[in-house]
C-alpha cells in the first residue's frame, strides 16, 4: 500500500514504530487504554473499521482490550515467536498494520482478549 517513506510522512515516530515495525506502547500510557467513549476503533493507518466500543472491556492489562473484532475479515492473525514467547499477532488485513496480540483469556461470549495498541487505532466517536 505504502512504502516506509510514505508511512513515515503519514505517521508520528511512535505510530510508525508500533504500526509498521511491530512495536508495543507501554502499558497504561496509550490514549484509549481506559477510554469509555462510544464509537468505532479504526486502523490508524488506513481507516479500516476494526473494533467497536461495544466489545471493549477493562482487562486490567493497560491496553485497549476487545473480545472480538467488528468483522473477522478485517483482521489477520499470525504466529509470533518474538521475545521468547509464542503469541498470536493481530494485524489490519487491509494495510498490514501491526495492532497487537490476541489471547485466549478474555470474557464471554468469545473467551478472547484482543490486546491492541492505542497507537494502532483511531476512535471515530459516535455522534
């Protein structure tokens, strides 16, 4: 979609690090980790709708957490063995942006916790 130079022009240094270099923001520091505002969380890079505030919950992890994406076709999952761990990375299917990881310790109805970086998201608030 874009090369690194174009992404660097569009994103802040922190956003680029998380979204394009698979970085992670520090827990309890992101814009949305404790947000209760209603709306749609879109991909910061391409604007694809990813998560609804209706599925957001406080996981205690310090990152925005959701129990399911708004549409499973909008996210892509891949095995991540970095940092000596085995995890499942979550990316925006449309542009490949790194979003975070999904874990199997979430609430009903899915039992999943999509642990997502605030820097990967842009909240489109309900009117």
